[in-house]
C-alpha cells in the first residue's frame, strides 16, 4: 500500500528546486505540489545543504503558478526532455 507520506515525499523529492522544475513526465507531481502542498498549513518543506564546513537549512514555500508560468515550465520541461534524448 502507498501511504499519503509516500505521495508527499515522492512529489517533493522529484521537484528540482535548483531549477524550479517539476518533472513533466508525471502530472501527479504538479498536482500534488500545487493542489495539496501549496495550500496546506500543516506541511513544512525544508531544504538542507550539507558541506564540509557545516550544514544549512531553509524553509521552502511553494506557490501556485499562473497560466504563463505553467506554459514556461511546460516548455522548459519539454526542452530538457528533448535535450536528454539527444545527448544520450
């Protein structure tokens, strides 16, 4: 059985926070991040950076995208997908 925590962890784990990209292969990640996590008051996402000199963390606050940002993300995900296919 898949627990709710697995759905949350999978969506957050698939989110490329450095480039702010959600994998375009699975709409479930976007739906989970935008429809469930964005509006939840009881979910906290922390980003940890661990280096040789120490550890730093910060809270991530996801926001719902406008239609324009959804289109740009869709195009960026598509271009990244095409680039991966060309280079491999």
